[in-house]
C-alpha cells in the first residue's frame, strides 16, 4: 500500500504531534509500570515475605503443640490486610492445620510464598501465603486514564500555539532555502544565502552559504586526503615490518623451546611444515627429513590408530591436552611414552596445528612400579586379613570353650552346695538313728532281766522323740534334694516351663547358701508372690548366680559385711523389672561401658575369667528376650537392672 505524500506543514505537524505523544506515552507507560512494580514490591511482595517469615516462626510452637487457637489468631491477624487472599498451614504429614481465605489459581495476579515450619531444627509443617495485586493494578489503570486525558488536552493546546509559529518560523524560511539550493545546483555560487536571523533556519542558511564558499576549496581538500592516504600506506608498511620481526622472534622462541614441538597444516594429510630442535632430539630426525611429510609416514607412531584418535579430537574440539601415546625414536628406534598437547590456530587463511610432545617415559615407568608395589601391598593386606580371620576364629573357639568351662564350674559349685546342705540333715538323722539303735540294744538287754513300767515308758518316749527327729531330718533332706534336682535340671538344660519367680529365686539362693555363708556377706530377696513366668528358669538361675558371684568377688573389697539384694517389680501386664543391687565399692566410670565385654575383668588371675557378665548379657538379651543395664557410682554400689518379658520369646538356633 502506497503511503500518500504529505506537505511540509502536514509532515511537521504530524511530527510535532508524534514527538509530543509518543515520548509522553512511552515515559508515562514506563513511569506507571515502574510505579506499579514499586508499589507491588512495597505493598505486596515485601509484606508477603514478612508475613511468611513471621508466620513460619510464630506457627512453630502452635503446630508443635497442636494449638489451633493460637494459629487461627495469627492467620486472621494477617488476613486483615485486604491484599492477603489465602493463608494455609499444613502439618508435617501434609494435612491442613489452619486455612483462611479463598482458593486461588496460578495466574500472575496472585503472588505466593511458602516456608517450612521448623521447631528445634526439625521440620514440623509448611506455610503458604497468597496475596493479590489487583487493587494496585486498578489504581495504576485509573492513574493512566487521567494521564491520557491530560495528554490529549496538552496536544490540543500545543497545536493551537505551534501552528502559526511553524508557518512564520519554519515553513517560509525552508521555502527560501529550497530556492537558494536550486541556485547552488545550477552552479550559481555568486549570490549570498546568508541570513541575519540567529535561529536554526538562519544557521541553516549560513551553513548553506558556508558550503557555497567551501565548494571552491574542494580540490585543495582532495589533495589533503591524498596525502593522508599516503601516510596510511606508510603506517601499514611499518606494521608489516613489525609483524615480520614478531614472526622472527616466534621462530627463535619456537626453536629454543626445550619441549619437542611441530607445526603442521591441517588440510589434507596433516603435512608437517616445521619442527624445532627439541623435536629433532626426541625423535632422532633432522628437520629437513620431517619437513613436507607427516608422523605416519615417518613411522614415529607405534599405533597409527592413536594418531587417528588424536587428530579426531583436535578436529572436533580445536585443541588437545594430556593425550598419552607410545611413539618411536625414528622409524626403528626405541619406544617412548609421550604426553601430547596442541591447539589449532588460523594463520593467513589456513588452519595450522601446533603440537607439543613431552617425553614422560621415565615418569610412566615410575608410575607402573608404584602400581605394582600397590598390588603387592594389597596382596599382603589380604594375607594379613586371612591370618586375622583365622586368629578370630580361634579366639571365638577359645571363648566358647571358656563359656563351657564356666558352666561346668557353676555346675561343680552347685554339686558342692548340694553336698554341704545335705550334710547337716543327713548327719543329724544318722546320729538319731545310732542313738535309737543303742537304746534298742539296751532295751533288749533289759528285757532279759525284767522291765519296769518306768523303763518301758522311757524307751517308748525316747523312741518317739528319736523317730520325730529322724523324720524331720529326712523330710528336710528330701526337700533339699527336690529343690536341688529342679535347679540342676534347669541349669543344665534349656527347658521352658511355667514357674513361680519367688520360689525359683528361693531355690537358687538355697543352692548358693554355702558360698554365701563362706563369704560372710548376705543376699536378701524381695520378690512379690504370685509372679508367674513362662520362661527358662535355667538361664534365669545362671544369670542370678553369675550376678551374685560377681558381686561377692568384686563389690566388697575391704568391706567385711556387704549385702546383695534381689528385687522384682511388675511393669504393665507382660513384663517385670528384676534388680540385683549391692552396697559395695561400685564400678569405675571408665569400666561401665565394658563390663559386658568378653574377657574383661579387673580380677584376672584372682578368680575372674571375664566371661560371667558376658554370659549374663547374652542370656538376658537372647534366651530370655529382655534387656540389661548397669548403673553405678564409685563408693555407692552397683545396680544391674533387667527388663524381662513374663512370656519369653521362642528360641531359635540363632539365639541359643
């Protein structure tokens, strides 16, 4: 579509209108947009971040304590801002804790900020605050409309004022200038075009008059330009000379470099155009032999495929570095290991490849020797590991044997205790039986001589008393044998049965009676009645025996009379807490963490094997299915606390 031509007046007026309207509209739009961004940052984005920060810190305690009242007060305080659209608080599981406001979409008129709610370093929920910029945008549109109305009024007033001035000050002077320019085009240079006015039109008239005067000096100006061109040619010649000097210096540096270097044309078969003296020394070839050929034809590459791969990398990336390859000194010389680097450059419209070859053969040999030494060291480490594994197996076997020996020693102590306890009732019964035998013999002698009534009554009375004493002694021995039998069966087997805890502990203490009395210390039991367990009385007895013996051996150094107490407390419906406490010297803090370790003892060679408490730990945690802990302070005794289930877990082969 052809644009209609406009007159000068029309063009000037359109230009003036455009000059007023377009900058005004542009700067007004820019100002309104900038103000909108500023208002949005100050009234929406800054409060949004502030609300998110304040709420995320204020919500931490409320979310942690599940206090929705406090959380709602905080949220509603923020919702008083009309620009706040939605506030949502969720807990750590993603469930809504508090939410106020209307749901929003993802349009640009809504801004949202999210924060994690943390309490003491732990994440307990998340916060989302959404604000709207609609109110600010409405204010901006209103301001823009007011500005447009004012601008329209300004343009109308400007036209009414500028139109007469254009005619008198611009249009008419331009018409006069057009007439003078026509005279210049016709070569009429004698008539002056100068103006007395000092405005732009007058300046333009004076400029045209100056141009008229300058046309006469055109030839002189051309001569000056010719001289300037000559000077430029001389400067270029000096630049070329400096370039030749630079090339000479480069050639000297290139040849003096201690690193073997070559320069090759990339086009075609990568022909070598120059090498330095170091290259000749490394590869054993004169410069003249290398010129015009390439490394493949010279035979300096041991593996031609390495050369192809090297050139492929250079072609793809324009450079190469740390490329390792085996090369050869001459066509049939010794092999050398080189570190190759290079770069492709453009010289005179041609691509040139500058390569450097660093002989690292000795370094490579050192690295191979180090790798071989590392392999040998690794083999030695493996052998040492196998030796340590074998030693660990032997140590475990020795530990098992010591555990078995410990159990046999406990059984021996049990037998000794049985013998000691049975000695008193059986000895008493034997004495009574002997006395009755003597009385019977005396009574038989008396019968032959004649018995009196008093003698018969005495014999009957003595016989009844002796029989009563004999029955009580034998009954006591029978009870001891029954108790010892049950304890022996329990301690030598893993039979599971239902038993009364109080009776079982009493039987265990009965078997330990001789060793307890021998130590001059006391063991007291405070076990509530009617605690029935479905467990393993044998391992439980071994645990109590080892704990009591451990206390008698270690706890009362320097104490003539100490006390070991055994207490039981029911925990809930399915567990008991069994406590073994002594009032001895206690356990050093440095030893508390190791008391259950195998072979750890402070009485090595003095009756301690270091396995008693380790056996206790294994029986409690594996066989009985419980836990054991020790608490002690020096000089305040020690307490071994065991938490045991009333019904022990089923034993598998892994827990035995």
